[in-house]
C-alpha cells in the first residue's frame, strides 16, 4: 500500500484549483482516509501513473507530496482513532 | 518511526482550538513534514504518552487521528516531492 499525503497552498485561487485536482486524482487511485491522506493499493505501473499525474498538477515551490510505502502487511501498521471518513480500501468505497 | 496524521474539524472555534492543541503536542514529539502530518521517532512509552495526549484533545465524533508504524527502516519507505516544510526528523529542526 502506498500512502499519499499532500499539502497544497490554498492562499490563491490557482492553489485551490490545484488542491481540487490533486484530490480528484487521488480519489481515482485510492481510498480517502483523511482530508489530505489517501491509502492506495497500486502496482508499480499504477503508482508511476499516479505520481506522474500528481506531479504535473502541483506547484513544486509551494506544494508538497509525500509517498509512504507500507508494503503488503500494511494493515498491521495502521491505527485509527475517532471519526471515520471511509473504511477498508480493499472493500467498498463509502463516501 | 510513527507517522501521525490528523483531521480536525475547524468549522467551529472549538475545533480551531483543538487543531492548535493537536499540532502543538505533535511538535513536541516529532517533525512536522506537512500541515497535518508528523514523523515521530518514539519509544513505546513516548508513543503511549503522545497518544494519550492527542486522544484527550480531539472530539472523536468529528476529528480523526491515524498512526502509521513505519518501523526502523522507515527512511527507505518515504519519498518526498515539492516544497519542504522541514528536513530530517533525526536532524536539526528547521521551522
């Protein structure tokens, strides 16, 4: 599993647009677990495609993306507390 | 390394206050790498203390916390793109 987290500067209209575009791409590839945090089950080709899209959207001077590679045993590596935005990324998407 | 990510509802003044308090605790325990993402190098006792503090601050009906346990080889599991808020959590803190 690849965890994707992002910070997009929303002080300008252009920034708000970038944020929406980044979120939209991430929704296509994974499960939103928090506002700017997505859990994505991707093979290497899918990861390369997502990376390419996201890096084409962000402004590298203002925004950032981080990828965390959790491996296949990722479920043992996650703990959640509080309100849930969604459930199991391998299960049904609840929006 | 424990990655801490949070979503705190800021639609109310109380929510904004919770967000500030959560961020303040996280700053005490780790390195801020994005707005709501912290990388914390913690032993089990420190993790328990942080968890206890954060879970005492959030409203579990509205906010969420996620912990990702990246292990000791965590540096091989992280990739960053774009603007940097900070650097190496084992190095000097740059604010």
